[in-house]
C-alpha cells in the first residue's frame, strides 16, 4: 500500500522560468501531446511541467528552445524545481511515482489575469513560482516576490 503525504510544494526561480515562458510566447507554433483527446485549437503557448528523473518546466514553443544552440539534436532548455535536479523518488508524495507531462497555458484567463502576466510581474522582483501539488492529483500555482536564493 502506498502512502501519500499532504500538499507537496515545488519551487522554480522565476528569472529562469521567464526565459522559457517568453520563448513559448514568441513562438509561432506550439506542441501539445498527441494523446490528448481534448487538444485546444489553436494550441496556446504553455509551460510544460514534466517529471521523470527530476521535475522541471520547459517551453512548448516550436522549434524547441535548446540548452545548447550549437547542438540541434541536444536537450531542451529546462528549469528544474529547486532540489529536484536529479533522481528523486516521488512515490510517497502528492506528485506520485509515475512520469508525466502537464501543459500549463500561459494565456488562459484566470480572473482577469494570465500566467504570463504574473510571471512578467514577479520575475524582475526575484520571485519564485510555487507549484503546490495536492494528494487528490490537483495542483495550484502561486507566486512569491521575495528575493529568491534559488536564482543563480
């Protein structure tokens, strides 16, 4: 029997997140999972939240934003959650044990504001994007504008 704890928080430095978010916003095409039967049309710019060996965010902009532009077949530019750059067993957390990708629209309206608006507001202040994952499989996004010790 697996035991899952309560809310699990992941912290992403917004100065780094803003770079990948702006890539998605500037792209003229965007990726979306083929298996999604409720694919939006048109596909919006989004952050892709992924979990495999670690957990991270990347842009859904096409062409991909590469970690090393001199290596076209190389890895995409990603922003890891602080402390989760390497393998971590998420099995006993609200995040769960299975690998996943979640597409988070940057332009969807949430009570008069969008995720990209919030990123643009908080990133210059050294803010942090906080993804709170709850045991029921839902997640929420919050922001902190306090100076971030996560920025490198």
